[in-house]
C-alpha cells in the first residue's frame, strides 16, 4: 500500500539506516507568519550553533522582511525545502494544480537559495501516488520523518522534548513546527532541549542534504552548476520526465504484485 498512498518509493526518505552519527531536525511551516517569532528562532539556532532544515510555505512569506529572514537562514547554513503554498493537504488536487503549487513555492526558493537541491515535504504529511509521481517528474526528493510528537496540537514542552529524544537515533528525521504568536511558541523551548539531548548522546545535527547525500533531488542548472557533477543529483535533461514516469510505473507494478500475495 506504500505506493498507493505515495509514502514509499525511490524518491521518498524517512530515515537513513546506514548513518552512525548524523540526525536532522526539520522545522515545518517556515517562515513563521510572525516575523519576530521566526527571527527569534534563527537567533536561537545561531546561539546553539546548529543547522536545521526549514519546510517553507511560500504563502507565509508575507512581506519583504519574511523573505530577508529566509535569506538570513540560508546564509547561516540552514536548508530550505518546498512545503507548497498553503498549509493544507494536496491529496485532492489534480496533477496540474499540485504541480502549480510546487512551482509557486519553488519560485520563492530559487530566488532565496538558487542552485539548491530540490526537496519536498507534503503539507500535513499527507501524500498520494499522484503527488509522488509529480515530484519525481519535477526532480524532487520527498522527506517525511520518523520522529514526531504532534507539537502542532499539544502544548507541553517536556512531553515533546522527551518523546522526540526517546525516538531519535542516528539517521533520524525529527519534525517540529515553527513558532507563532499564541501558537507553538513552545518550539523556542523544545529546540534547545532537543539539541542538547542529542549532542549529549554524541549525535550531530545535519541538514537533509548532509543526512541523505545520495538523494535524487535535482539541482537547478545555472552558472554555478552547469557542467559540474553533483553527488546524488539529477540535472535537468529533456528525458527527465519520461524517465520518472517509467520509474513510477515500474514501481507501481511491483507493488501491485506484492500486495496481491
């Protein structure tokens, strides 16, 4: 059923089982609608001396200040990924509608972090086979996660820090959410507890690119990347979409065989 739901496939990762040291903290719904909350989060990460991966909702970049804070995040070593334009599920969209949302968010990311590898996380963590195949055609790696504590709904700092630390190990992808005024402000308390707890166990914080160096997400061809090879990256070629369609079709046939047993 993994392929039917879109949560399994060659371009989808949750966890790196071969990793012995690195772990990724991924922070959804960036930037915070409150620019001051997002600034406080960046200040905190700078103080802690760690890098994270932000899942960006382009509709949250409400002002020039929001965009400048995203630029700051990139300049300080954080990674940005595509979380579409709105904080709502995409499973009922047509292929064209979903592709449009991907493109709209990607336009913001390309302006802020040109030549970055393409990553996607589905809003609310919900994805179907149609979405996954579009991501493959557009050259995205999809990152879900293996450690989540429903911080979107539960206001309890100790619960989240304890639950996430209990579940995390080398290779893990931890999911938390950006702080907002009156909502999820606790992230500013959860993150330092999480970072220190992981470091006490000898684990090192990494971005998705660092945790998954062989991910398939393509790098946009530009002056800095044309003619260069990128490990695990697929540069844009005329045959990319057809290759992706063939790959998805083959995987779905294989999955149907497994499910019929």
